[in-house]
């Protein structure tokens, strides 16, 4: 037995994250059927998908199979050309056929830039503010990166540790950036300046990434700070002579006071003279000068307690939040699930459409339990063979319903049977008939019931069936796809002539 393989193309080009198709033509040059396994060598196994990895090949038949190549969009998919081998191996005797092609991974660029800190400070005592730029190359080719920084007000001066740096795929580089105000007055209010740092590819100037940061300029002292210090001193003096008032809870409410399980309510309060407030159970402690409300999500009816305290004492107030059970969500419904069209040729796509209600999740099988948004009107798929699809709809409570639809995939033969006749159609046992045929575009043909291989163009043959027999003519095209025609010969028992004699 001998297995031969050839490829539909010598080179396959693909961009990482995309997919390409390589066609393998496998021929059985032996004289017996064989089970053949298709394998790809030279690339990562996770890049390659073979829809039908093993298949049967009849003697002299040539089978076409697709190999899908999908390199991931990451730095491991380096740009370049790689040799690959496609091996068709016999599972019956171990013999194999090999064909070679080249895989070209197209280049792509992806740069990211981060800056830390996002905000820094400069003053007469600390003139330069350092920032760390982190540049990453997530493309699959080496990039030379040009760094630049600018501010729209032209109030800052920048200094880069290095302005240009090469980055290999997947490499990350840190560069120091120093920013300094052009003017640093001693007495001034704080001023905030925004600036932009940019990393641009030298090889591909259209590829760039930017990040923004801020620099706060301060004087040694600001009029606002001076005023604040004077005011603070006055307040401290007044507080020393003024005793704080007792704590008071003016208001403590829950909005809404009645909720459904899973919903939230807002607890709000108004307190006076309190240093802190405590919400029980288990909501925590808060500063009443900064926080006046908190969200709560009780699972059952709960009584919340507000405790307000200062150094002179405390007060408490309660509020009740009533929790009702959530209603049962409506059951999911699949009102329609159909395919457009329901019958396709091999290699074509089918559009699966549906109409669903009350569903939060859809699962389509095949391909492999794909989760879909219920708002989607349909999904396009390319089946390699006749396939039954199942759509499962599930609601928020986990209840589910499913529907199925069948898509027929046909692979019509290019061979045609122009005519296939028998003459005569009815005989007596022991007589013969003539089978005649005319074929078009066939490379191989055969007739069953002991006739065997015939001329793939035209011809005739005499047969002598002993009983009523249906003869099937099968013609194969260059791709090994069959087409058939049948004729039937009716055979009746012969009538023996009675012998005459003298009684």
C-alpha cells in the first residue's frame, strides 16, 4: 500500500490572531482501503486545527482535507517564514506520504506606555521631579522607540535618561523622565501643569502610544497656607475656651425601607457634635464630617443601629429594613430556531437564527458549547459535514430549555451519468441482458453484483442474472466524490415443456 499527499499551495500567509487554510490532497495508491491520519509538523500544535484528523480512503481515491492555521496574537508568534511538513500516515501499515510548504507570519506592531507616578511635586527645595516611563513591545517584530515629552503651556522643561531604545518582541523597558518648572517662585499658590509623554516607533511612525501625567509646582509657602495657619490658630484658641456640645442624632433613615432580596438600600444620617458614628450590624465606623450615608444589602429583614459618639458620650437610633423574597423569574422560551439555508454545499456558511425570551444566557453546540449574548440575532458557522445544532437558553434562576435544527452539508460530484440502461428489462432464468452506459467527467466507475470496474466513458457488458437483480453504477470524479444510477432486471422462472408419450 502507498499513501501520497500533495498540498494546494506552497506558501501560507497569516497574521497573528487571524487564520489561514491549507488544503491537503491525500491519494491511496494501494489496492486496498486504508485509514489515514493527517499530521502537521514544524509549528506549535496549538496553532493548527485539523477538522477531520483521520479518514478512510478507498483504493485509487484522492481525498481533500482542510488544515486551519491560527497563530495567537502575541509575542510568541514571531514574524518570519517557517517550513512546515504535512504527513499523511497509514494507520494500517505505518506507511506515510509527506509534503512541504512554508508558513509566513506577517508582522504587526503594538506598543504600550505607562508612567509612574501620575502626579509629582516640584518646589524651590526640590526642583526636578522624577517619573518612570515603562515601554512594552507586545508586537511580533523588534521596534526602535523614540521618546518625547511636552506640555501645552510650555511651562516645563524635560530631560530623558535616553531618547531612543530598541525593544525586542515581548520586551519591557523602563526609562527615567525628569520634569522641572521653568519658574519656581518662593511665595506662590500651588499650580498644576499637565504634560504628555509619547513613545513612537521609528520603523513605523504611525505606531505610537501616549500617556499623561501632572506636575504640581509649589512655593516655599503659599498665601492660602499662610491664611489657613492663621485661621487654624484662631480656631484652636476658640476651641480651648469653648466646650463641645453633646452628641445629637437629628435623623437616621433607610431609603427604601422595604426591598426585595438581592436589592440594596441607602442608610442616611444627620448627626451633630459627633466624632464618629458606628453602624451595626457589620457596616463599620465612619467619620460624620466626611460620610453621611452607606449602602446596605441585607438578605433578611434587619434592624440597623446608628451609634454616634464623642468624648462626652453617645446616642443610638434604630431603623428597620424589611426584605421580601425575590419573585421567580419567568421561564426561558425559544420561539424560533432555524438555519438559513437548511442545506449547503461543503465549504459554505450557514446562518443560525433564533428568537428567545426571558433568557440571560445562550449556549450553542456545536461549536463546543459557545456562550452567546441573548440579544444577538444569529450566528454564522461553516460546518464540514451534516450537523445537528442545539441551542440552549437559560434564565437567571438556572432554568433552561433547548431546541435543535439540522443543517445538511452536501458535496456534489462533478461526474455525471449520461445514461445507464439494460436491454431487455425482463428475461427468463438462464437468459442474458446487456448493460450499456455513457459517463461524463468521470475518472473511475464500477458496477456492483460481480461486474466490477468498467470504462469511465462509455461501454456495454453482457450479464446473466439468475434472479431479479438491481445493478448500481457508481462513477467517481477527480476528487473521489461519487454519483450513482440503478437499473433492475426482472428474471422469471422458465416454463419447462411437458414430455409426450404413449399411455
